[in-house]
C-alpha cells in the first residue's frame, strides 16, 4: 500500500510542490512543501475539523490543504 502522494498547487501565483505521507500510527499526514517546510496535518473526527501544526504552518489555508490531500488519496471525510 502506497501511503505517499505528491502534487502541486498554485497559490497567489506561486506553484507549491507537496510531498504527503500518511502515518498509520497517528492517522495524520506529514507534509513537506518545496522540500523545506515540514508540518503535520490531522483530522479530529469528534469535531469534524482539520488542523495543522502552527510552527511551521502551511503556506495555504488548512481547509484548502485538507481538500487537496483528501483528493490526492481519493478518500474524503
């Protein structure tokens, strides 16, 4: 089972490369932007809310990032 996805997204006229790996133990996503910005994206099913670590934080809004990650894995919550 491949738990890694790569994709690009344009935000404010800047193309961002994303490398995303799903962590089976924490059920979160380790995300690397442009090979230099690394953070965690996670979903809280009780609150039905996505969140990301704040330092560093994603270059794009968390809801947009969550949608892109879900789309890349073909699974939506």
